[in-house]
C-alpha cells in the first residue's frame, strides 16, 4: 500500500508548493492553496539502468496519410497511431472545417473515425459536411462535454482517429473549475493522452487561443501532446497557413497553405498568391524559409513625407528589423528616410520574421523612396547588419529554387554563394549600397533632411 503524506497544492491548477502562500505561483489565483493527500512512495523496486548501446531500433510507426500533402509534411509524414496532436488557432479561423476535411479523407480510405463535439450539434456538423461535399458516411459523431463519456465512447468504438472539438468544452466532473479553465484543460488533455497511449488511438484536439497563445493553446499544452499545429491567417481573406511547432515524430517549422472558399479548404501553392510579378516601385521579392521549404513573398513599402517625427508601421514584418533596415538605408546607403513616414507589409497577410528578408525590405524601401522599380525578375536574400554589410544566410539552395519557381531570373545575394545556378543569374553583393545601386539615379542629387 502506498504511503501518503500531506502536501499543499492549488485547487485550480494543482501546482504544488512547499508551504502555504496566499497566491498560487502557477496560475496566479488567490486563496486556492489547500491541503491534499497524495502518494509518497509506491514501495516498488527502483528501475534498473541500461545502456543505450545495442538498443533495438523502434518499430515502424505505421503512419497513415491524411489526404493532404501539406498536413502530412507538417506532421512529418502522416498521422502516427497513439499520437496526440493539438490543432490550435483563433476562434473562427477554420479549425473545425479543416478537421472535418481530415476526417472525410480518412474515412474515405476506410479508417474509422469518431468526432466528439462539444460546440456543435449533430445537425450542424452534418449540414457543414454536406455544404463542403464531404462523404460523411464513415464518420461517426457523438456529442460530448463530459470527459468520462468521451473516454468511454472512444474505448467502445476504437476508431483510428478521435477528433475532439474543442478541448475547452470538455470537462472533468470531478473538478471544481469551469470548462475551459487551465486546470480543466490540462486534466482532460492528460486523460486523453493516456487513452491514446493505452488504446493505440490517434487523437486530434482543437484548441482556441488568444493572440498571445494563452490558455488552451500551445503555451499550456505543448508539454503534454506529441505535436502542435497552428492554424492562422487573416479572417478577412481566404489564405490560411498551417504551421508545425513541437513534433516528436518529425521536423519542426514545416508549413502548409490553404485557401478558404465556399467549398471549404483547398491546399494551394502560395507562390501565385504571394508574388504579383508586376514591376512597380515599392515592391520587392523576398525568399523566406518556412521549415525545410522556402517561399517567394512580395514585400511592399510606402514612403511618405512627415511634418514631424515619422511613423514606422509594419504589417506581417518584424517591426524592429523593419526600423533597423530603414535606419541602415538612411545612414549607410544615403537614402533619406530619417524624417519620412514608413509603412511596410507582406503580401497575402503572411508573417515574415526571417532575417534573410532584410535585403528585400531594403530594396522595397529604396524603391519606394526613389520611385524606381527593382530590376525585372529580381529577388533579394540576405541579412543586413547595422554596418550595412550583407551577411550570409542558410539554405540558399532552397531559396534559389523558390525564386526560380516564382519566375525570378535574378537574385541579389551575399558574396560566397554559388554564382552558377540553372535558370538564375546571381548578383553577389557585399554591402546594402550595392544591392540598391539600381535606385541610385533617383537618390543622386536628393538632399538629405537636416539633422535635428
């Protein structure tokens, strides 16, 4: 029989503390620290130590394709039995639609699936499936809000995939918190992880997150699940991006692109949407890395006069790097931006935080400031230092391939990269001045604003 001891824990998040405190250090709640009985020792023998040398290789994971090449790539090759995947995103972004498409593909491949929804009724889910043209004959549905009922249904049905939409609506009746609280979400997730490992059932959980990723998003559950996928995009547009975070069965950082339309989600190649191909002032092509893939994305800039201190506003770009590149252009390249109002954006609402896009941002700003379009078919890749030097970036081969796929013919890149690439002309540059030399005629004779 296990020995017990008295310990202090938070009744909200179950955080243990060595002594009583007024505020829980885990969830920040006041007056929730109380005594609780817990196991002290199992009394069994300790585990034995073994060497990793000579250990048998793991057996085949038995991955099952999802029907979407992009989802399979993000997951590392497909769904793994007995794995738990968290699909996180803001409310209304399309998580339930993506989940229903996934279930439809699996059921068409004769893999039994079970959808447990605490947000929508049977009629609502069936109506959406008909509207999207999904064959739902192989998808079983069950309303579920109680954790005990969900686990019991899954053990009886034994599907290949259990989809829970969403984890915030599931509650443990033994708990005291309302559904959606940190303690309830963690307790329910832990029980579903145990179900997946014990029964060999793959589980996909949807979780609503705020813009900061609070509560049921990756910040609260990434330690418990096997993989985290984030589904985001601009709700006003049809572009959606599925990004991979933590992944115990594959590489992190992969992404897949979808377009939301009247018939649901359709996987797309984003190149045609993210690069217009028009040679206009204020637009340059960047080559950011997304996991093991590279993309061609159009970076746009607008430069306007300012009576006082100029504003700096960036959408889809790292605002700190945007301001850094603007300052380097002003001081090291002689392009007067110090007292101008600067606006930057990435096409399609794509968020870019790759330092390799600094050179494209510089080209867009120089083009907007001088009214000179970049060279036809040009792309830019390189990190800009405070001194104006262009630093090398990794994965140049993938970036060059993305430029070629987008129809680019010239790439401005740092020195040291291969200069002979099929279908591309590489322009090596050492300083940002060389990368924007095509804009110098518009700068020559331009007067710099007086310093304050």
